[in-house]
C-alpha cells in the first residue's frame, strides 16, 4: 500500500499494540488486468480518499481502504475485481485467512438499511 495514512496506522499498531481494533476496515488491492472492467475498477478506487498505487506498468498495484460507511463503494469495486488473481483483501491492513470468504461478507451487513 502506498497510502501514508495506512503506513502510519501500521507503525502505531507495532509501537503501541492494542487488543481492540480501532475500526473495521477492508482494503482491496488489485493489479493490472487485461479485462474490460479494469479502467472502471481503477476509476472507482480512485474516488476513495485512501487510494494508493505502487509500481507501474504491468506491475502496478492499486489499493483503497473502506470502512462500514463506504460499504456501497466497496461492494461495487469488489464485484468488479473479485475473480482476478491479482486481487487481495486485507482486514485492518493485514492479510487475514478467509478475507474473501468470511471477513468481506461481514461487511455486507452494513448494506442493510
């Protein structure tokens, strides 16, 4: 993640570990893909204020962090990139087992209004 705020949060977690998460956040990270939805996915991710990118060309990695308040944008982006082999789901900036299958669907409960 190229996002400085996320890097600062990681550093704070290391220096001052807490047993409680400050908030529930999902980060979607995806790379370049020769797919019709690629440009749409990048545009959607760039709308997020936490958008970041690393690398360039075919090695570029895009990332955006979503909170429960941003669940609709997260849902839209995930539907575009969920089948790509370059997609990663991070929970509170960490790769956690079952991110796609368990943690991300928990976020969908915030879509119920």
